[in-house]
């Protein structure tokens, strides 16, 4: 209620520019959330939820009832589950082990920083491949196949999480 009164006062005092600034900050948080799909070090879900919370601070929390937060909470759980499941399924489907999953995850976190842009695909591939070569002494062909599986898992994870994030934002706009 207090936020709504303050914003109403600011809007009446020529705060239209401030409104644009508020929305720019919210959209920037949403944009960073989508960048987090490609750079997994960026916690996408925090930026999405941060955008929702800033909307409440800047404008009003009134549209955000318990149902809104329950739905968004379920989406958050789905986001986390999709990330984890896609990596495991991708590696396991191509014959990988837990070591391959760990290697893929480590490669996914390190790859983009070592080799910008393309490292997002090379990192998980090399991580899973090296883990399988070193830990399970797989031959090069099997290890490369598992590495490919990790890339397939990552790409499917990005697509799935992107769809979930779009749904979260669409629901946010539907509610407000």
C-alpha cells in the first residue's frame, strides 16, 4: 500500500520518466535471466524472481497473491529439475556414468570462460569425454559419444528452460 502511494505521488509529479526507468530495470533483469541460459554461472531464476519483486517494490505487490507465488514457485522447481534431468539424460542415454555427468557439469561452468561463445558447447563435451576417459578408461569413440550426449543434454536443457522462463514472464504480465 505504501509503495502504491509513493509511486502514485511520483507519477503525479512527472514521474513518467521514472516509470520507464523502473520498467527498464525489470526488463534488464529478465534479459540477464535469458543470458543465464547460455552462461550457467548466472543464476537465471534469481533474476526472474528479482524482476517480479522489483515490480512489487516499484509499483505494487497487490497483483501477487499466494496463487501467483505458488505457480512461480512450481516453475522454479521445474527450471531446476529440467537443468539437472537434461544433463543426466543426455549423458546416460549415450552410455555415460556419474563421472561423465560431473565432467559435463564442470566443463559447462568452465568452458564459456576459457573459450568464449563456443566454449559453451566444447566445455561439456570435453568435460564428459575426459571424465569417461580418465575415470572409466573408455576408448576414445565411446568417450566422444558420451561427450556428444552431454552437448545434446545441454542444448535440450537450454530450450526447455527458455520455454519455462518465457511462460513465467508471460504469467507475470498476465497477472499484472
